[in-house]
C-alpha cells in the first residue's frame, strides 16, 4: 500500500474512535526515545480503539512548529497550551490528590479521555510487547515488531526541505552502492559501552563487505577502527572534535544549533537504514528505531544476548 493511502486509512480508522488521547512528544528524553514511545502510543491506541492526537508544540526538538518542522503530519495535532504544563510521562506528574483532581477537570475542559501519563505505564509494560495486532486496513498483522515496522514505515516522512538536505549530505559522502552500517554510541546517556571488536566481529559474521558507514558521536571510535582494522574503508559524518554526546550541552544550544544537530542525527540514521547490514545495540533507541524501520532485516545487536528489545527512558 502506498503511504498516501495508508495515511488516509489510518486517519479514517483513528477518527472513528470515540475516546481521545493527546500524546505529548518531545518532553524531556532523547529524540529517538521520544519517537519510539510515540509510535508505541499510536499502536496502543489502535489496539484499544482510542483516537490518537499529537501534541508537539514547543517540545524539546521544536524549531518553530514541533513535529512538522521535520516531518509531514500524519494525524490531528492539538495546539492547546495546557499540554505544555499538564501532559507528561507518568513519572513526571505530581501525584498529589489536588493535582489528580485538577487533571480530571483539565481532561474535561479539553474534551478528551486520556493524557500521556494515563497510558504511559501500559506502553512500558512487557505484556504490551507480547501482544499480537491485526488491523487489515493498515496492513498490520503480526507481533509487536511487525506492527511497529508498519507504523515507522508510513509515519516517518520528511518534510521536502529536510529530505533534500539529508540526500545532499549523503551524496557528498559518496557512499558505495553496498556498505555496512554501524551505530556506535558512547555519549553520556549510554547504558553500556562495548569494545569496537564486538561490532566488527559481528559484522564479519554476516558480510565480507569492507565499506563501513559509522554513525557515532565520538571520533575515538573511528580512530580505533582505523588502528585495529585498517582494511576497512570508513565513511562517517563524525568530526575529529566530537567526544561524545553531552545532553547538558545539547539542552543549552540555540534553536538553530539544535536543528542542525537533529538534521545530522537524521542523516546518520538514514545512512544506517540504507545499509546492507546494520550492526548496533538493541538497547539503544537509535538501534531499535533503525531496526524497526528495516523490519529487522539484517539488523544485528551486539547486546542481543544481554537484554531483550527495550526502549530507553
């Protein structure tokens, strides 16, 4: 099914539900944590016949609009300022009786049944990951990963100017027709760092290709590959000055700088998505998203035996 038709079918189905959730994306977490959880919320709402409405105004990756700064719209979006203060992840909400009562009146005034915090515990529950999903009009039939792939495939649509920017950058890198993709994370929010040999050894198991696109935020990873595996030709956007993602430094950036940082991240993930074989970490939100978008085709996590598929905080 073409994406245009899929979006039409999704909105027809979504708008047929009587109860409404307004989901706030871009509250405080890393970009792909926000995206993964948004897609999970979309799936949860389909499963429970709840209309999904987005709220992205003034979020942590907004330049002017929010979601539509980078992506084409896929559903109705609420611009109500109440969501900026009262719509959040459950652990961020004041649990006092007075606030619970206040939120009840806020839902009523907004004419909705649910805020983000109301479904948050359920989309984080392992039971949700083990459900099966069937929505014929959306070509969804299967387990959690099958359903999430379909959502990622059709909802992930760049704005034309963003798409052009990404294509221009990838073209300038002169990637060969076939290459390996590798995501190596080492910033201040990574749960665990792994030896470079873990990545390369796993890559060798699945491909003899020596063209390697590396998405990383720490140039020392590039230097280690060059020193230990000189037979690999490395393609990367990582600059020698990059020493790892610093969330504090990112949060203090101007909107222009944040936009540039996000476009760079989107370009990296697009390069990974197009690779012949993708090596990353299942516990990384970037790795999880790229893998879901690829439908888990040639997606291998070096931490696959350490932990099941999971989505970060």
